[in-house]
């Protein structure tokens, strides 16, 4: 098989690594990839943007690509799956309609309400006066969400009415998020513990990946500004076997049934961002129409089966006969970030230590790097993801932080407590 993988982050490096381990895979092209994907055997970067659908389609046709796999949400929300299918090409992911589960929070909330999927109470507004009026009926904190994609900047947990008003004005009037903020959702705040839950569906059947937990805050103890994710581990002990079954039955199955009814069977990865509230109730905070980043980096370490074949079976609608097995181990990934992240990361820093010998169960996935004249340079805020496995989260945690000591770049920082909630439970 020849696979075209779209994207350029840590998630895509982890996916490329897992795909290339398949004996069925001859070659993987990553568009555009990064300094980590190009180091992998059988993997090659190609200089085509993830949003240049005509060029990607032409490349897939000319290079006899067996199927295309999409990492990030933006091409999915813009309809890459519809475009590839129209061109007669195989691709794994939801179509443009189904990708609205991530692309439009108001669509997602309406869908959840229609199909009785547990979620926080909310209302949508495009009119500032009406939104302000609704605020007077709310208690604090309250959550304000921009409807469209906003690269992690579209959710504000307002602690006071003043902060809520300021956010509404920014989104609806001052246009700080452009089109994405022209519709807002005002949502009840749910206290509890979060977990990520990802499945792969062929439109009818699904397989579940181990649950995971992301660390969105920049600093230790979940303090500081929100980021794209500073680390993750899998599985998440808060998702007990009983809760796992509940998520499949009350969240994932209704999405598959609902999308089928809407005439758009959900094919591809589906990620539910869950909150387990203080009454032990599961609520969906968001859906993503793709794999999580950095959750993928941890989860791919636990895969025991042929991942490239699994993706092909999903495209062909053959998941019913598949029972993929995962390692009964724990995986953990720590993001090494650049000074200034998340707002103004410093880039073009030379990275040392990348040639160290790795043991089994240790990987360094690149998130934002490039290879230039023999040196690996940073190109963004999240630079590397140091990923390890162990018999417990505590062991994986110890291994990851040992490995980090060998890597260095100017301004590098990371959280030192990735996995702490699981370690306390262990
Ligand atoms: P979302 O993009 O909807 O997942 O929101 C980003 C983050 O905001 C989530 O990971 C949560 O930490 C937080 N969040 C979103 N919605 C709520 C809510 N209703 N209650 C509490 N926290 C929330
Ligand atoms: N880790 C959160 C996300 O991928 O959206």
C-alpha cells in the first residue's frame, strides 16, 4: 500500500510511525510533514498544503495512493473527504456534513440534543443584545464558545459577568475571531475531571481506542493559560470499564445512529471530549472529527495490530469482523515547548540530543521541527513529544523525564507533572 497522510504535527508523526510498521505499507507520503516524519524509514514529506485539495488529489492519482488519511480538522471541515470521493479516491474521514460535529459548536449541540447525547445546557446567539440578556439568567463561572474553528482560542470560561460581557463583545462585535465568532454558545459550566475518548467508525461499526487524558494548561498543577496540550497519557483510569461501556452506548452509538439517519454515515475517527462531573455523570464537552493531539502520541504506542490495515478496513466498511488488541501497558507523552508558547513562541532554535539511542517503548515524536542543512530546528510552540510506555503511568512518567534530560534547545520548557491524576490513583 501507498498512503498519503495529511498534516504536520506530533499527531501526524505518531501516525506515520505506526503506519510504516505495517508490512503491507510500501511507502507513506506526508503533506507537508515535519522534521520528524522525514526521518522515518519508508516515509517522505511532500510540499503540498493540507488545504490545497486539487494538488493533493492530483498527487494521489499520479502516485497510485491506496488511501489518504487526514490528521487535522481544518481540511475535514472544509470538505476534503467529499472532494477526494468525487475524484474516485479512497480517503478516511467524515464528510463535510459530519465534520460539522467539530466545525460548528451550535450544530454539534443541536445534534446532541436531538439524539439525547448527554451534554451541558446551552443556547446559541448571533445577536449581542439577546446574548447579554441571557447572561443575566446565568450563574458563574459560565462558558462562552465561538461556533466555528478557532485554533484553541474559541472557549472562554468567564468567572464574572464583566468577563462574560467582554468575551461576547469581542466575539460578536469586535470580530476578534472573524467568522468563527459570529455565532456564540453560552454554556453551563461543569466541574469535574476531563477525559478523551476516541473511536474509529466505518459508518456502521466502531472500535474504541484506549481512553486518554490531555493536560491543556501550560503550567504544573493545571495552572496558566490554555494550550493545544502539554502532554497526555493513556489509558485514563477515570474511564473505568463500566464508564467505557457507557460512553459507547450513550455517546458514540447515538452519534453513529444519528449521522446515519441524517444521511451522512460517520466514517473516520471521532473524539469525544468528556467531563465526568461531580455526580459521576458523563457529559460531552465537544466532539472532534479526528484523532487528538497529543493523545495520539500516547495511544499509538499501545497499538498491537496492523494500524494501516485497520484504516483500510474502516474505509471499506469492514470493521465488524475486526477486534483490535492493545498492549496492557500505560503510555505517556510530554510536550517540549518553546519559550513564549502559547502566545508568541520563539522559533528556529537548534535542537540537540535527537540522535540518542532509544530503548523499546521510547519515541521522540516531532511536533514543530524542520531539518535544515543537517540541523533540526524548531518551527513552532509545541516542538517535540517525548513518549514512553511502562507497566504503570508512574513508570512511563519516570522514563519520559529521564529521556527529556538528554534533549535541549534554547528556551525549552515542559510540565513536570504529566500523568499526575493517574499516578495519585495508582
Ligand atoms: P472545548 O473546545 O469545547 O472542548 O473546550 C475547551 C476546554 O474548555 C475543555 O477542554 C474544557 O477544559 C473547557 N470547557 C469547555 N466546556 C466546558 C464546560 N461546559 N464546563 C467546564 N469546562 C468546559
Ligand atoms: N488534545 C486536544 C485536541 O486534540 O483537540
